[in-house]
C-alpha cells in the first residue's frame, strides 16, 4: 500500500516539507520515496503541488495521510471534508 505524506526537510526551527509517495510501512526519515509531488513551507506559507501526479497516484490506490488530505482539500485537488487531526492525538492520551 502506498501513502502520500509529508517528509520534513530543512534546518532546526526552520521546517520545510516535501510531499512524497512512499510505501506505507517505510519510516518517513529514511528519505526513500517513489516520487516527489511538491513542497510546503509553513513559515512563508508557500505551497506548490503537482496536481496531475497527485491525482494519478490517488487513482493507483495511494492514500494520503490526514494532514496531506486536509491540505489537498484546501488547495482544491480533491473533494471531501477535512479531518480533525488534533483531536486524534487528544483521544489517544485519554
């Protein structure tokens, strides 16, 4: 199963993320991925995605992570409702 997820790059206290396609069981820090689909800079609020490649991978059965899914909905790449990401972390602690 393939997963579309963020891969953190950048310096300490200066995060930047790549949007990559990777096998679901591989650790995100390994740096091994199948394809680079875009990037996101939360400091400068810059987002750039390859929409045609994202739709291709979604049609091939890749599933986006919750954070990626929310961002793709905001950008208009996919349709649907956003998922509450922060409530899941609180629910696990309880």
